[in-house]
């Protein structure tokens, strides 16, 4: 049984002796309840850890639900709305765009229904149908609107949660810092979400390995993705469940049904042009389920995707769209 899906990166590089050879630099730290790792090649250590930490702190001040003073918490507590900063505006606009494209499979207004399930299950009972119906009246992207630089809600009880997209956005923003300093060969990883640009010296891409760990061993037949100027993210149930001793409930709630997803899908890995898009889509594809997600990807070729699911029994089945198959190396 798959217990976890871990994305990590590795590479072997050879630097030819040359006066123009680039040096390898690494930055590591903690942020957003996880860790980050950056590797880049340059003539000097232009970017320092303080640059990255300051950026991530500013994003947290905007979008972290764990910072009581954050802008997102101000919005959730305000009866009408707030003036957005640049971080919130970019994330919310992208979230609404993805919500529209996926017909609600991705939705940042799900915070109240998620909280309802968590609260009910902490007492060992799922919420009643009437409770779900009541909360679902304020779920949906149609309840929020961007007006100039403000985010407005049509109901004081509407709340948003950007955790399903903000980490991807953070990765993209770190990438912007590297590009600002004309650093072309770098890899950024934050909480398992990755954006790679250029390639290490002597290579044509960064090799990102998707490794699936089982109870007894590692699956040796997992792909290695040659990643350059693209992002890779993963969403999955795996060991993430809402608290309940009687039954396992996925931590992912279906935005249209108001209940944890029941599909046999375990995880989705997505490759896209930027981490924010990949981050939002991996959640949306989980909600859709394998069949609908594969059909959606044919009509909306925004990403390469690989699905891990069970089709009866304990055997894990893997399925990829054509775009993902082109990435796979063994």
C-alpha cells in the first residue's frame, strides 16, 4: 500500500575546466510549516538566505492562515472585503481562473466546509446533511469578486483558504528573484513543490525523481522527470486524513459535494509551466477522479499528469496522460 509520495531532486554534474565555469550554491531554510531548498549556478553567491526568507515572510503576511494578522485572515473576518496586496491579488485571480476552468473542482472558498468536517469529526461523528447544506450556501467562487485592488464577498460568512495554491505561488516568486539577478540555472523546492530553470553545467535538464514508498520497499520503476523551465507538484490523500477513530476521511473536500472525496485515486503528480498552476491543478484533478481528470486534460492541455489509484483491491495502478509520458525516463 502506498503510504507516501515524495518528490525530490537529484543530479550528477560535470563542470568542464574553464574560466567561465559556474559555481554551485545552495540555500536552505524553513518556512510555511515546511522547508525549502534552492540550488543555483552562478559566478558568485548573489542571492543570500535573507532574500528568500524576507520574500516568504511577506507572502505569509498576506496568505497564511496561521498568522493572525495576515491579510487573508482579515478578509475572512471582515463582513465585506479587503484591499489586496500584490501577493493576494495574483493568487486569488489565478484561483478564480482555475476554478472557472475546472467548473468548481478547485475552489478557495471551501474553508467553512472543511472546518465543519474537522469540527464534527473531532467529536467522532460526520456533519449532518442539513449542516452541510447550510454551509454549502456560501461555497463557490461566485461568492467572491475582484474589484480593482479589492476582494469582495457577497456574504459575511464567506471565507477563503489559499493553501492549495499559495505554496506553488511561493515557489514561483522565489524563481522570480533568481531571474531578477540574471541567474538562469536554478532549482527551487518548497514543501516538495519544485520549479526548475535551465540546467546544471554539463547537463540538459534537472532530473527530478518521483519516488513512491510502500510499506515494504521502494518502487524501483518510478520515473525520472527531466525538468527545465517547468514546475512539478503532487497532491494526495496518502497519510493525510481528518481526525476520526471510526473511519478514514480524506483531508480533501469536494467543493461541489461538500464532503471528503471518495474516489480510489491516491495521488496526482502534475508538471506545468509554473508551480502555481501545477499546485492548483493537482488538487482539482484529485477531486475530479481519474476518468474525468483524463478527459479534462484532453480538452485542456495545460499540464502533464500522472495518477496513482486503486481499482478494487490493494494493488496500486498508475496512469499518465500523453504529455506526462513524454517526460518519463527510466
